[in-house]
C-alpha cells in the first residue's frame, strides 16, 4: 500500500469514528436530555470545524457525511441536510480560507451562523407548507442554537485534533 | 545430707507440721474444693490464663481464617454470581410481566376490535429534530408493515402513523406532529372535525381538533376518536380527550385542544395495525 493510500486510510479511520460519535450523541443521547424542550445539533459543529481548519474541500466532504447523518437522525426521507451541509461546508471553508483566523472565536462565529441556518432550513417547510407561524419556530431555533453552543468547546478541540490528521 | 537432717531436722519437722496444719485448715475452709497452692496461685494466674486463652483463640481464628480464606472467597464469588443470576432473572421476570400486561390489554382491546390485526414493535429511537415528533420502530416491510398503517398502544390509543418503511424498520410520525391530520369524531356528541398537529400545542404535547361545526355540543373531557373517514385510520381509535375549547370571533375557526390519550413521548412498545378488514374486505 502506498503512502497516499495509507494517508487516505488514516483519514477514514479518524474521521468516521469522530462523526459517528457525534451522530450517536445527537440522535440517541440528547433526544432524551432535552433542555427547554429542545435537543442540540452537534454534526453541524463538526462541519464548521472542518471548514475552519481544513478549508472548503474538507468542509464539503465532512458536510456531505454530516448531512447524511443529520437526515438519518431527523428521520428525513429527503436529503435536505445532505445538500445543505455540503454547500454550507464549502462556502464556510471558502470564507474561512480568505477572511477568518483559525481560532476559537472564528470557530464560534462559524458555529453560530451555521446553527441559525440549520434552524431556518428546519423551519422553512413548516412555514411554507404547513403555515406554522414564524415566531414560535424562531423560539425553538434560538433555544436549539443556544443549547448547541455549549458543545462548541469540546467539539472545537476534537475538530482541531482531526484537522491535524487529515 | 545426714548431718543436715540431724541439725535441721527439728526445723524441717516444725515447718512440715505448720504447712500440713495450714493445708488442712484451708481444705476444711474450702470444703474440699481445692488445695492451698491453687488457692494461692489463682489470683495471679487467672488473668494470665485468660489472656493466654484469648491469645490462643485469636491465633486459632487467624489460622482458621487463613486456612479457609480460599474456600470463603470461592463461596463469596459463588454467592455473588447467584445474586447476579437472580437479579437477571428478576429483570427478565419484570419485563415479561410488563409484556404480559400489555398483551393482556391488547387482547382485551383486540377482542372488541376483531377486524384489526396488530403487529407488536419496539421504539428504537426518537427523532433528533426539535420541529417534528417521530420515532423509528424495530420492524418494517418484512413484518407486513406498510406506509400509512396506524400505530396504537396496547390499550388501543392512537399514537401515530407509519410514514416511512424499510425492510427492517419503519418511521412513525406521531399525532402531535405538525404535518398530521386525522379525521376525528367526538364520541359523545358524534360531531366531526379534523384532529391535527399544531406547532405551538406540539411544544405542550397536545393537538387540536379543527373544523368543528357550530351545532356540535362539545364538553371538556369528551373523548375524541378517529372517524375512519378517508380510509387511512380505522374508526373509533381513541385519539384523546377535549381539554379546552377555543372560540374565534367569527366562529369559523373554533377549535378544541386535545390531550392525547396515549403518553406519546413515553411509549416504548407499540402495535402497528397491519390489517383493517371491514365486512370481510381488507382496506388500507
């Protein structure tokens, strides 16, 4: 096996468990540990980390992976989050490459933006297809974002560790 | 020796007589229970003897403890294993007992609804979304579960509807979800409407019954059941109970707030209605 293949294998060995751990916590642990009626989103935080530390390509790839897992955890039959997080990863990576300094404040900013966008993506079908009023939905988006922000600190260090490997 | 006895004989004899007298007196005083030597020595030797006995007993117990330690450890381990086995048996028994209770409830319910066929399933996981109410169940199309099958508790309370199926699992959207609409009827008055999820009520684990007729006489506490209209749900499955009535100015948008009969967020084992035969004809 060549060096390049070894490196790809190492990336897979590191990234797959990292994403799966976040998926397990997001879909199997936190739905039972709701605070103020909401559970946090963890997978978008991994996308923000990959975009910040590794740029647009890694942001896109991790975005696809995280999106698939998000759709699974939301019981979605569609691929809304697969597309959204992939695009968000690429765009966020491009912004991080050109504008932001690699550090926790930048990561926190990226996470807040991404979490709000995720909330909007989740609430749009309810607003446009089912006529749900925006205000209660915004309340849930806000609570979801605040709860998720607690997890930026551990996931920042995990993302930084993973970025050094990949 | 001869000289010694000759010279000191008299003293020895006197001493012997004195000792004999004292001994005789002491025996007489003690009633023949002991001799002088033992009487004199007891106050000194009794504590010593007691201490020695205690020491020997301690040494003996230590010896026994060391000698039988392995045996005791093995026995202890065996007892621990036995306790673990009994605890496991107790857990299994509790689970089986709960399952029996559920099946007994279902049997009671299914006897009243012979046209329905139920498939028992377990809830695997709940959605991570804060905007929806759905869960994944342990069986899918291999067990005969199909899209839009109704899902109930063992007592026949409506929980939701199958909205996604794979071979080995299925997704159930609960009646609290904003996307759900169910043809409903008030059991007491016969008034009809649509039980539907409402996002604001969903946060309080409730739903509403809309499109009520002005003529309907609905009272708080009335039972809301499925009407069976539309063919998606079998009729007369209990949805919940009227908790309050909300009137609009025009009267066109009056609705009732319904508290679900089933503990939606607490369900762990549910039953999918896989067949609904009415008058011998299977409908879905």
